[in-house]
C-alpha cells in the first residue's frame, strides 16, 4: 500500500510539472547520447572480451589461485569508469575467480570515474586546471586507499577457517564461456541502455531539486551533485555563493561519490552476484566526505 501511494504521488508530480520532466529528460538523454554512449559502449564490449579471455586463461591454471581476475578488475575499473569495475567484479565473483570478501572490498575503488572524464571534464572543463592533476587524484583516491588498507587488515584477522570460496556462487568455466561468448554485444547494449535510463531519471530528479522551494541554494547544489555528478559539478562551479576552495572540495567530493545515478548503474550490474550494495554506498559516502576535508587541508 505505501508503495502504491508513493507511485501515485510521483505520477501527480510528473503531470503537474511536465516542463520540468521534459527539460530533465532532454538534458539527461543528450548527456548520455553525446558523452556516455560513445565513450562507455566500446569499453563495455572490450571488457566482455577481456573477461572471456581471462576465463580461458584461468581454465589452464589452478582456478582459485589465479591473480589474473583481480588484476583485470582493477585495470578495467580504474581505466574505463562506471560501471565497468562493478560489472567485472560481479562477473568474476560469479565464476568463483574472486572471493566475495575481496570483491566487496575492492568494489568501491575500482568502480569510479574514468581518467578521461576526470581529467577532461572535471579538471580541465569544470575546474579550469585550477588544481594539479596529481593533487586531484590524491584527494579522490587517498581516502579509498586508507579505507581499503584498514578493511583488509581488519578482515584478515577475522577470516574464517573455511575458505570464502564456499560462499561464492560458482558457474562452471565451460558454462561461463558459452553464456559470455554468445551475449557480449547483447549484454553491452542492454547495460548501456540502462545507464541512459538511470541518467535520464536522475536528471529529472535534479531538475525537481533545483526548482524546489524546500531547500536553500547551497543545499540544492549539494543534492544535485549527489544525484547526477555531471550536472551537479557544473552548477557548483558556476555558483557565487561559495569560495573557490569550498567549490573545489565539493566538486571532488561529488566526483568521489559518483552520484545516485552511478549507484543505480552499479546495482544493475551486480545483481545476483552477492556483492553488497549497502557496503559499497557506505564506503563511497565515507570516502567522499574524506575527499572533501582532505581538499580543504591541501588547497
């Protein structure tokens, strides 16, 4: 019953604010079509081929002792951007090539913005090169490194005698090859379509937030940045209500968090894998706060 009431309220809001819906949907779809689709789809196809190659390579080795899947997840995640890191983590976890504990720990750091987006859009276009690239990377990734190091140390002492691979859903390698090889392109197209859908929905939500009278302008900017990163960081950079230090810190914090849009994308690709979305959100939020205060200290 509560879900039905909420849906009815949403329908009424959409009908009464059709111009906001059209504006938000248009901006979201244009963002997806012009910036996300041409950049992300090739990487999704490549990541699928890489996953298949890793499966074949691991089939020739002792499956559980191979470090190749972990290296592949880290490489694809750090260089390809959302949601490739989550997609690869989920895939290899289902194959039993990465244990659940390790996959959950590395997921927040490997599922991040791509270097092209970070350098081209955030550093150059939004911040106008006001901050050094190396400094910006330190601000965004140092909280993740610290958190992951601490979590690895803590979980190492609590590790059960029974191998965590027993808690992993395992697909036989031969079956995984068949499923993956026949659906790489289909999966990639399906995933990129859902990415566009989530960007559009979050853009509509951002439009409602920005035109709402419930919050002051500063809170609106933070909420928009936490909902859809691309639009949020642009609006934060253009505001005159904050000094440059606070604006830079908020932009890098939003970049670290990734936005609700990226969370929805991540949730889509990790379904049925056993990866914890709550743990992922908690680490993302904590590291975003860490990036904000680290930026205040450094610049």
